[in-house]
């Protein structure tokens, strides 16, 4: 009985919130393999995102976990991972997290991205945990916490706001060559 009421409530709320609420009650929308293909060469994002080498480890309604592998291409002298790589990873992973939570792949535009660096990640893989915080019809909010691989204390945190473009605008937005999340 309780489950039936929950589904009825989700159906009623779906009228106000669209597929967003219904998606939260269904299975995975994007598989790990699909998410990995999106961040790989020839995928959904700009080629330089593929250069980061992100490896998707988990994707579900609660968020995305990915690994940013250690690479001299994203390190300063001394092995410190550069902030630009973390910020690009945050923006990219939030697009995946929002798409999974919404149950669709809308075009999105980053409204704001604030990153706080707490300490250096030195000569290591970085683990990124991205999660949606609030899903609105036209605006979504999220957070990414970064950890040096094997450590419990974060090295950084990013918070972001994205605009979810209407379907008609999304088609026009994408047609001019702009990719979602950028």
C-alpha cells in the first residue's frame, strides 16, 4: 500500500516536475559504459575533455564517481594536479549526474562553477564524487568533492548551477556547435 501511494504521488508530482520525479523512481538511465563513451574520444564532450582520461566508476541516481588518472599533462612541476583539470572534470561529471537524475540528456549551460581547493593532490589519481543537490525544471544545482586516491579528506570541492535548456532551445543551441555542459 505504501509503495502504491508513493508511485501515485510521483505520478501526480510528475505533472509539475516532468520526467525528473519519475526518473528518481526508475532504474539506471545511463550505464557506466555509456557514460564512459560520453567522456572518451568521439564522445559527447569536446575532445580536450577526453584528454583528461576520466574513468567512470559508478553512475546512479545519487551521482557519479570517476577517477582522474595521474598524468604529467595535468600536473604542475612537483606533481601537483592543476586546478583547471579538476574544474573541467567537475563540469563534465555534473552533466552526467544531472542527466542520470533527470532521466534524460538535456542540453545544459553552466551558469556558475565555484571551486575551492583545500590542499594539493600530489602525484596521484584524483577521485571525484559528483552529486545533484537540487533538481528544478530549468535550473539544477550540484556538488563535486575531490579526494586524492586512498585518502578520506577532500582536496577540493566544486559547487555549480546549470541552466536546463528547453527542448526547442536545446536543439537550436546544439545545432550551432555548442555542447551540453559548457
